C-alpha cells in the first residue's frame, strides 16, 4: 500500500523532522493552525490542538486517525488563565514538557475604531494578547524547567504598518510582537527560542467571512500584491515549521513576513513606469 502523500507544508522537510516532539497549537483545527498541525503531525510530532469549539477539532482528528498520526484535541479558551494552567498541568502529567508551542488562536473582524465597542475590543485583545501570554507563561514554565523548546507566535504586518478597520487586532498583534522579542531575550539562556511569523492575507473560511466577505475585496487584495495573488496557508505553514525546526536553532526573537511583498511600499510610481529628472515621464 502506498504511503499517503505528505501535506503540502511538510514536503520540504526530512521525514521524522519532529519525531519524539510534543507540540501544542492553539486554534489548531482551522485555517493556518490546521495547516501547521497537519505538517507537524506528518513529520512525527505528537500534536495537541486546542480551541474553544470541539467542532473545530473534527477535521484534524479524522485525518490523524486515517494517516496514523499521533494527535489529540482539547477544548480551551485561551482568555481564561485558570483553564490554560489546568490544561498545562494535565498535559505535563501525561506527556511531560512541551517541545513546541504555536500561539495561533485569534479573533478579528473589520470595524471602524469610532464604532468599536469596549466588549469587542476586549474580546480580541483577550484572545490574541492575553491568550498568547497565558499559554507562553504556563506551558513555557515547563519548557524552562526542561531547558528546551520553541515558541512561535502568529502576528500580522499591520502590527507595525497599521491598517484601517482593525485597531483591535493591530494593537493586540503589536503587543504580541513586543512579547515575542522580550521573551526571546529573557528565555534564551534557558534553552528556549521565541519567534513570530506574519502571514499575508490567505484564503480561509474565517478570513472570508470576517475580512473580505465579497469577491471584490479579495480581488483588490490580489491586485495589490506584487505577486498578483494571496499567499496560501500551506506556504505560511511551511515557514512556521522551519522556525520550529532544528534548522532554525539560532533564530530567536525574529518575525518572518510571508506575504509576497504585499506590505512593502510601492506607491510612488507604478512598476515599469519611466520617471525622468525634472518631473517628466
């Protein structure tokens, strides 16, 4: 019987790259988190996914059973520190310290700042900023004691460029980027690495529903990219796997942008346009 084909995100890596490793991916059952979870599991890791809804676990667990991957799932609201601490203790008793943590859980939607409610503001900051800290703190403690580990935080380029309509998410992601660099220098002496990845827009059910609910917006994003397309979740996941892998052992406190150049400045003149001295064209 032929071996099942590796997930796209895992194809650039040697088989067994993460063998013997235990990984936790928050929001690991959908979107980018699912692509990362699949890649880690296919390359030998025992993958724990955690999210607020058990319905989000089904696709990954079904594929894991079909392909013989080592996997499990837990319901977790990363905004609740006590719940995060409880899961960290339960996993520690069975599995020991994590080797890899991916803080991917997020919430986002477009809303002008002047109309954003206090509840909506707190909801997004709670998931993104508080959740990343709580998971890093409670799972990171075990990593510190074990003297090893890698943490990867998912941010966004608008954390430093800004973008209308996402003041809640941009503020939260900027905080996570600062957290990434702070923990990187604070925990490196204990054998931990902490990095971030900033994906460009990619197609997913959540993004389509909350960020570009009609095809016109998606097409505008694609036209704005120097590559003329959105990145794919598997492309971003492949770079996430790299940052978690032994190949990135000396990369610490960095943020890798994977957006096809979308966030680069390009609006002084159009590509290919001839600009002559003295203002002529």
